[in-house]
């Protein structure tokens, strides 16, 4: 039985994955922050019963926009890091649960940095 060697990580691939990881981290943090703002707005309106001004509806729209950018960042990093479909799906879904995009960013950053020997 032969032992499988780890894939060769070239400096060019390290650089591509590093850039994708940076974009993913930014997207995860922005999405997570806007999701928390949206969650707070919804709690105030629907659970507490506070009438929210009309302009606050833009919060949901902004979160939707940032979530789409998060999905693009997940796709970009997942392609470059060669994630399994399950890892892609779980990472994408974590962006819909308050606080989980922060967890996703931390875990994926740790995994990708270790796999690609990034600083």
C-alpha cells in the first residue's frame, strides 16, 4: 500500500488562496454584522412591538446583498481550496445564522492556513 503525498502547494496557489481567504474573511464579517443588525431590528419590531421607521427596511436588503457577496466569496475560496461540496454547503448556510458567519470565518481560516501553509 502506498501512502498518498499531500498536494504540492506552489507559491502561486498560496497567493491565490490567500487572496480568496482575505475576501472570504471580509465577506463573513460584513455579513455577520449586518445579520446581527437585521436580527435586532426584527426582534424590536416583531417581538417587542416597536414600530420601526420605513428607512429601516433597507437593513434587510443590505444584508441580502452582503449575503450574496458572502456566497460568491465561499464559492471563490471553496474552488481555490478544493473544498468538498458538504464544506461549501455548510459554510454557505452558516452565513444565515446569527454569529455563525464569525465561527465559519474562524474555522475556515484556520483550516485553509494550515492546508496551504499561509502566514
